[in-house]
C-alpha cells in the first residue's frame, strides 16, 4: 500500500449585495485522495478512499 495521497481544494468568495444577511457567499470544493490510493494508518488499518466535499456559506 501507499502512505501518500494528493488533495485538492478550491475556494471562491462572491459579494452578492452591499448589506444585509445575504451580502457574501463563500463557496468551496475539495477532493481528498484524488488518485483513490490505498492509505493505511500507523496500525495498518485502511483509511477511507476518495472524499469529495462541497460547501456553501452565506455571510
């Protein structure tokens, strides 16, 4: 097995309006273990494979 992985994250902030509750939108997306490599912890247990996350925050 391999003990290295490749992760990727991108983030963008949008100014929606000048004031109010919906003034800013923060969007991000990430992929952990892009290559879906077999990863093992220090005890030899397998770790989860590829993980894709999408997040939106309104400020």
